């Protein structure tokens, strides 16, 4: 038995009011970016001033679960070797010549706390973005460690604070806090529950995903990371399998999709797997390899009769981080509307 999606709930005032905490959290994404930046303002100035008196580090190591997000932004730009280390501890070579950065917006991750302690024991410079009274912050006490305090628990907001620090010490690309916040505000307006489904891209996407298995692809490094996060949100919202990956991994999934007849009864075989829908996250990246992979996916989808949905960024979003945040928030809005449409629905 599969849950029945009731699209009328997406414009139903009572259903939307019941989901207000979820939708309000999405709408406040831009405000959280601004709030964490304000909260960290004084500490950020102090950390930058201190870094200006020190030598450029031999390498930058990002530790903790969110290290791959920092790598996606920094790897093409960082003038020194950059390593993302989501595993416990730190690489064996890390020492006093290196900078260790830790992104832990909630502050409760024990592996991140242990990584901070180990970095301090080895004499490395350490900068941690985390709540001031958190477990991770309590481990960040030492001469060579400084905390950028956070209050919202939001991963994108924490990343903006850390990336601004790395920008200001010339170890990363330009980071514009307001650019990211504006992109998130734009998505919140575009996908607002007060916009009916005929003009709301997130509601329309939720309807397209309701009876399908989402196959999510992003071409650039950051779009690919957003694709994985969107797939996670869709799985949590619907309980249905949703996958994300590189084109070479997703093409076989599309090729294995059964070609359905227009007159097939979708309810005839309830045990059959849901057909796929290809969701493309387009951040405007103009790399020829990205275009080639996208064309291959679209060609395969057309050959197999697979529906294609595309999410695009606000044209005014200047930075890669703003485009990443825009795509991710659109996907999360779609997951929220998918959950609303399924909540309380009858089964078929």
C-alpha cells in the first residue's frame, strides 16, 4: 500500500497552518545567515587580526561532518593544500604549521570535539564555528584556538561565517554574506505557502515527485552536494527511495526504467517500483564536462520516457555558495510540500 498524495492540501489553509513550524524554518533561512554573521562579528574581526600577524599556514584541514561542503567551495581557490577530513581524528601529518577549521553548527558532535582537542595537542592553529556554550566549544580552549560563535544551528549560516574568515585571510574565494541571504530570501518568496501551486515551483515539483522515485543530479561540485542533501530531504519527507550521484551512476538507473504504455493502469500492480523522475539542479556552471554529462542524462531520460524536472538559481546570485544555498532550499521546500501532501492522505 502506498500513500496517496493529495495536492489540494498544498493550497489548503488548515494543512499549511499545521505545517507552519516546518515552512517557517525554511522561510527564515536568510535571516539565520544574517543572525549568525552578526553574532560572530567581533570574534571574526579578532581572528582575522590574529591571523594577519602569523605566517600563512602550510595546509588547511577542514575536520568534521561538514568538511566536504568547505572542500567543495575552497578546493579550486585555496592557495595552500586543502584537505577535507570527515573521519575521526586528524591526518597524521597535521602539526604546528597547519590551520585546522571545524564547522559544527550544533556543537554536539563528539568526533568534531575530539578533532579540536587533537589539533590543539599537536599545536596547530584552530578556528571553530560553533555555539559558544556547546560541547565542541568546551574542547576549543587553548592559546592557538579561537571560536566563531553561532546561535542558529544552521549549516549554511555556519559555512558563510567560516568562509568569510577564510576569504579575509586570503585562503578562500570572496564570500558575500548578503548575497547568500538575498538568494535564500528570494527562494522563500518564490516558494512561499501563500503562492498557489500554479505559480509555485516547489509545489509543482512536489506534485511531480509524488508518484515517482527521485533521481537527483547536480553537475558542479557544489550542485552535486546540494543534490545529495535534497535527496536526503526527499527520503525523510516521503519514506520513498531517492538517490543522488554522478551521471555515470545515474544513467544505468534511468536506462533500467520500464517503458510504460500511456494506457497502463498505474494501480494494477501495487508491488511494482515507482518509475523514476530525473531532477536536475542547474547552478549555471558552464564547464563543458558538466554540459556533456547533463546532455547524456537528458538523452537517456527522453529515450526511456522519464520525466525531467529542473531547479535553477536566482540570476542575481553572484557566488557559488549563494547558488548552492538557493538550490538546496528549493529542494527542501519541495520536500516539505511533498510531506504535506502525503500527511493524512489515504492509502491506495
